[in-house]
């Protein structure tokens, strides 16, 4: 999957960046002091220096890419892709882990809305190329430093006057970051959130124009999307275009398989020149869950072709497995002299196409019974010396 992503990113002009697994914690703190990822979920530690340096495992890669830009000053537009593990001290659950893998891209040094479109389309095409058909693209504009303050003030005023209708958790979030209240999926918050003012109604002319150009680009390329005026996303640094990919096949609350947006102030916050940027990160673990949920991968043909069921309490299973394997035919068996029924159960689970059964009858006759575990379930007796040829021919004819 990562190779497929790499190919598509390189075809679109992105080069690979390999950034360190841990960095000075200050790099990640620039992501915003009201971001959960920074305040609650960082794996941080002190090194052995004198004085010790405060470091953290990376929770995401956008900050590291911006740090690298500020440090090395490559010529914009700088387009990079990455893959690798990220770390967040979250409550583990289905699709939410403390170590997970992301692939992503970042484009620094342009605020051209066509760069936004290119970015979104790269993500969209990647899911399509994997065979996923139930991914929804949600987009929104979060405004910029000029128009967001007025919106935040209106939102704060609205939420504060309706605080009693919010869950205790959302009341606490309201203190830290009113925008994140919109992210709540708790049913008790639904009514208040539904009536909250929307950022789209506060966009400046310039930001509205930028957002319209992004949508026009997506329309032109025939990329389906839903406008999602309450999409805020977990990280505070986003400005203007924000988007998320939701896998409808995942029933859990964790159905976001990727997301991203613009972060026009982040490079500057990390000590670089004012530099706009746009990118996304896709969650590889969750994409795999979505692929399973949509059944996009064909069942893999098992390497074990034969499962030997031996109830004679002799060394027949040893001998037969050895003979089949030596002939290049995958074979497995059960141990501990278990009952016929127990061994057949294991055979069914093994993925093998055939069971080779040896009972006292077969042993006395110098034969085995070959049973088809799929297909019509038919079986036949075969002399020992013809077993390898019989299986080789049968496997050849069924694969
Ligand atoms: P973010 O960096 O929070 O914008 O997340 C981007 C994507 O990474 C999400 O849409 C998820 O697919 C994935 N992701 C984020 N956090 C986790 C996690 N704790 N476990 C698994 N995947 C995650």
C-alpha cells in the first residue's frame, strides 16, 4: 500500500522526505496549545544531555516538514511525501492506536487554490486506486487570521449562552477551544451544535473566493464532495481549506481514513519566513480496515495445499508431510493424536484445499483418502505411491 502511495505521489511531482521519529518538543508545541494531540497525547521524555533536552515522539509529520523547511529553506513550491509511524497517547480502541502509520504529502510555498485541488485529488485517487468505493470527501473552509477572530467571538458567545445544553466534556472543551466543541459526536451536544454559527457565513471576500476556486477545481475534475460546514478537525493550525475522507464502510466512530488542509501560519511559527502550506495525512491502519470492510482484497490462495489428518497413532503424518513438501507441495498437520473430528476442524480452518486422511483401514491397505475441502467435498482412495502425483495434478487443475 505504501509503495502504491509512493508511486502516485512521485507521479504528481512529490519527493520523499524522511524526518526523525523524535524531535525537540517545541516543534510539536507549535501545533497549538489547545490541541489535544499536543496537550494530552504526546509521548515526551528528557534525554541524557546536561541540561537535558525535552523531546517527543512525533504525533504527526506536518510540523516536522515545516521545521525542515524553516531550517533548510528549499526553493518553493516544495512538494514532499512521507510515510511512517506516528505516536499518540490515546485511549486505544478499534481503529485508534498509540502507534499507527500515516502516509502523506505537503506542498509549501504556494497558496494557489489549484494546489489545494491537486492535494485533495491525490488523496481521492489513492483510495479509488485501492478499490475503495465508499469513501466520502468532506470539505470546509476555516477562514484565515483576518476573518476567524470574528467567527470565534460569535461562536464563543453562542456556546457560552447555551453552555447548560452541552455535555460536561464539551463545557470543559469550550473553556480551552470553542471550535473543538463542534467536533463533539456526543448526542447530548447535537441540538446546541446544530444551531451554532457557521464559519462559511463569516469568510472574508478573499477567503470565500479561494474556497470557491477550490470547489470549482474539484467540480471540473468530477470529484464528488460534500460541504461540511462543521468540519473543524483535531489540529489547531488549519486555515482556509480543510478536508477529511470518511470511510462509510467503517461502522465505528473512527471512520476518518485521512484528512488535511491549509496551514498558512505554521512555517512562520517555526521560525521560517511567512510560507503558506497545504497537505494531508492518511491513516494506513484504518485504510486497511476499510479495505477489509469493503472486501477489496481477493482472498489470498493458501500456500498450504494439503492438511494431513492422521488417526493411526503412527508416524504416517510425518512421512506424508515430508514427501509432499519435498515435492514442493505445501502441507500441514495436527499434533497430539487428536480425534478425527478435532483434526478435520483444524484442516477446514487451515485454508488447505485437500485433506489427506489416514485411518487404520488406509494404513493396512497402503493408501490414503484424499478429500476436497472446498468444491463438491468429494473424496477418493489413493495408493501411497500415487499421492504426490494426484495432489500435484489436482492443485494444478484448481489454481
Ligand atoms: P490527523 O493527523 O489527526 O489529521 O489524522 C490523519 C489520519 O490519521 C486520520 O484520518 C486517521 O486515519 C489516522 N489516525 C489519526 N490518529 C490515529 C490513531 N490514533 N490510530 C490510527 N489512525 C489514526
